[in-house]
C-alpha cells in the first residue's frame, strides 16, 4: 500500500510540473481538444464516487503544497485532469469569475469527475461559472 501511495505522489509531482509548464501556453492551446459543456452549479462538497478520482484529488492537494513553487488552482486542476485522463476517468474543467472584497475581479478553476469535486471545490461556490470543458476521450 505504501509503495502504491508513493507512486501516486510521484505521478502527482510529475503532473503538477507538466501542468505548470502548460500554464504558460495560450488558453486556446490548453482547451483545443476539449468539448465545451454547459456550466452549472459546482458540485463542491461531494467527493467523487470513484475511489481512484478521490485518490487523485488527495494526491494533487498533498503534493501541490510541498513543491517549491506555488501551484495555483489552474495548475492543480490541469494536473488532476491529466491523472484522471490516464485512468480513463472523464472530467470537466470549470472556469469561474468572482469579485474580491475590494471590488477587483478574480478567477478560479476547479475539476469535477465521478459526481464530485476532485480539486478546487472549496472556493468554487464563490465564483460564477464562465466556461466548462469536458476532457477528450483517451
């Protein structure tokens, strides 16, 4: 069990590194092969029903805090989406916008899969969904 968990954490570190590199690409490149889906209310406090998706969310959250750089919500969501794609689990990447207390606009990304939120769900209710993208089939 410990070896399996270490492998998942290693995969999460690699996925987070790749997502950080991909985050400098133009937005249209990141979502080029994604299907646009209707944005709806975020499924925020529900864990994914697939234990593999839940494990990916835990690994991304744990490893993302320990890397030497800040992993934004976009980087966490992209990394989790990559890991879910490798497992053949469909996911929907959501982008939302909100206002801070000082009136400035702010953005957030979160990922849903298997009927629950894999990452970014805690903050998602404070944001109005703008666009949602379903991952392309593997």
